[in-house]
C-alpha cells in the first residue's frame, strides 16, 4: 500500500541527467523463488548537464540489494544509502563502472511492471518506469544505452529465452541450466528493454529489405495458439514494406520477434526487436475472427512495428513528450490502414472514435493538452488525447504541408535526431526547417487543451458573384485553462428553418478573459452548386495558378472572412472535408441544403 503523498512532476522542472550510461551488461538468472540480476553499467558525466554534483542517485523499487561495486571495489554499507525507491552513492568520479547485484521475486510482482511471472512465463513491461523494478538504474527516457543481456534458466521450464537485439551465443552451464546472450547494437532507453522466457512455439518467415538485407521474422506463442499466427505474420511483412515505401524507414536488426502472451497486461509494447502483445491482438482464424478482428490485428502490428523509428530510434526526452512517439505513430498506423484498405472507411472510423471518446475527455475534468504541463502518475496520461488527438495534430501538419513536403520533414526529423531523445518542438522544427514554413502559432495545439469550435457563416453577393465565408474560432474553458471566444452573435443565426451540425448551449460559449490563444487550423472545404456539382474555387488574393475543387484555408485569427470569386448562385459549402482538424463545426445548414 502506498502511504506517501504523490509528488507532482512539472515539465518546467526538466533538467538533463547529470550522468549518462553508455553500455549496460545484464546477467539475469531466472529461478522459481529468487531471480538474480547482475548489472554492469558504464557511466560518464553528461556534458549537457549544468549540475556538477558527485552524487549518483539511481531509481530502484522492491528489490533486495546484494552488492555494489564501483570500479572493481566493493562498497561497504556506509558508502551508499538505499531506501524503498533509490540507491544513492556519494563522491563518484567523472567516468566509472558500477556493478550491482539484486534479488527480485517476479512471481510476487502483482503490479505487472518490470519483470513478472504470469502462468508459466517470465515477461517484462518496462514502459514507462518498470525497469527500476528489475535493477537500479537511471530510469528515464533520455538515458539511452547499448544493452547486452545474458539470461540463464532451467531448460525444461524455460526452453525459450528472448531479449532485445540479435542472438549472439548460447550454451549450457555445469549445473544443467542453459543460457543465451542477446545484444542490441542500437542505443535505447530502459523502457524498451524486454525479456520473455517460457515454453513457447514459433512460426518463422523472412523479409528482404530495400537494401537487400535478409531479416528473420518470428512470432512466438503458447502451444495451443500456434495455428492462429498467419495473419499477424502477413501484417508484419506488409508493415515493413509500407514503412520503406511511405517513410523510407528500413528495419535495422537481423531479427524481428513478436511474442503473444495470453496474460500480457498491456495491449502491445514496442520493445526494440521484441514486441510483446496480448494474444487477442495477434491470433486470428477464418472460422472465429471477425473482419474487425483482422483489421485490428493488422493495425496494431503495424503500430508497434512503426515504433522502431518513431519511438525507438528517435525517442522521447521525457514523459511529457509522450505524444511525440504515440501521436506520430498512431498517425502512421492510420495511414498504413488507409493505404492497405479503404481510406474513406478508415478516416470515418478515426474521426468517429475521436468524436465519441476524445471530445468528451477534452471537455471533462481530466482535460489536458497533448503535451501536459504536469503529472503525478505518468501512467494516467496514456489517454485518447495524447494518442488520438496527438495523431490529429500530426495530421494537420500533413494537411498544411502536403504529402511530399511532410515526407521531407519526417526524413529530416529521423536523420537529425537518430539515436536521440527529443521533444515535440524538435518534431515541429524539422517540419519548419525542411519546408521553410513558420509553425510557431501551430505549436499552441501542443499546450492548449479543449476542442476548438468553428462558427461559420456564409453570404452570397449575386451582383459581384462572390461568396464569403466568415469563420470565427473559439475554445471553451477546460481544467486549468481559460477559454476564448465571444458569445454567439445573432447574425450567426439565419432566420429560416435550420439543421445545425452541432447544437451548442450559448451559455457555454460566454466570453472570458483569454488565457488560450487562437489556434492555427487547416479548414478543408469545397463549394457545391444547387445540382450537387462541385464548383471550381478561386479565392480572392490567392495566387494559385488554377482553380481547385477543394481548398485548405489556414485559420490563424479569432475571426476571418474569405471571399470566393466567380460564384454565380448561392452555393452549399462542404466544410471540414476529410475532418481536416479536430474541431466542432457550427454552420446553419437548411433542410434544403442537406436534401
């Protein structure tokens, strides 16, 4: 039972770690009573840190410390302090090797974070702060290290022992136990560490990358599930090919593994080279699975694979930046599903999911921006807002830039930050630098919560043959943030029978002294003639060389008016095409307009 008052963590208090860990060498001996973890960590002072303390503080939770060795000298108990959450060592040098030995009991780990035992399997879940329950460590995402992992266990109980990276060696010990050694050649944060051990079977296939490398693919499952993995394997190969073609991202290891576990506590986890899934997101058969099951498996397999670049090779500096990897990767898996299936159906499903589940979250007491300012428990921020709204924010950049220019931005982002832990601002900056655009106002989407509302009014001038759209944006109060936007004007209501897209209580839109500021919103629209034909669009002041059927208006002010030329009769506006922004739309369509 936790008796301490939870501590609030603030984004503004972020400081780079005082020390970095270049390499991690783990020796994990799995046993039924006590599991022993030996860790050898190569530390050096972080040149990016302004602090110059000689005190090393490591995270650790629910483990028994057996030994602490600093540069081959075992420390006595008066040379370090240990409590329920930290190991503190004073007077450490600028560069040193720290070895620790701890004992843990995974079978008693009911929190299912770190290393735990479920049924007859050892399994890990380290995101976001689970690695500290395996060994003492700087358990934060901006500490990226090269890992080698040696696992030993009873071969009868645990014939399969898996970890990140490539398998280097294996053998038998004199006591009859066996061992394997894995090495991951790419630096990663501790939350991406993974280990699975148990009696598992697997199917195997291969994939040839765009550069001609052969990658071995394996899906491990419990014996009763071995015949239900084919669709997941196809989905994996489709994901690998798609990521090469759409984003230029090639897989980097010699082996990619998926483990499907009946009792896995998360839906799925993108550990480097060793994705772990709950079985329901891998297993499918023609006899029992629905179409939705097949689509979900394809999408989730894609999502976790895409994290290899958007999350693993380039990761988060801190957990406030969670949407950097999750929002971007949700966008990528939505595009993957759209390209392989029906784009229209996928977009409708994504928009519906956001409106049904995320909009209420944004209007409720737990409303928060996609990059929160503070938290007490980071696990509470794995939300629809961070994931789904985060994906819509990425999609708006895609809409503003276009497919080709967005790809330029992602190429620069991956090239510039490969092997780094970065921020949402770094992502936006890459988009700006690659395309010579200014997205400073757009950054408000990362820090302002709530669902913006667009109040739109149309007016046709038959003599000038122009059609004007006046767009006013507002955003209501949300938890901890004051909204903006005036009360609905009487001029916004047409004196005729109407069918409003959204029915809003005007009291909810009352004017407030603004804390939030107007968003940069892409509004995709077209104009339809009375017979339903699409009208060519020519926007006054626009230098476009040819008329367009759909145009992207970039809203930046609280109220703006856009004038379209060569419109002989009053049109019906087709607004927010493709759900171009996560907003609520208010336009007074008549029944005749919608007929």
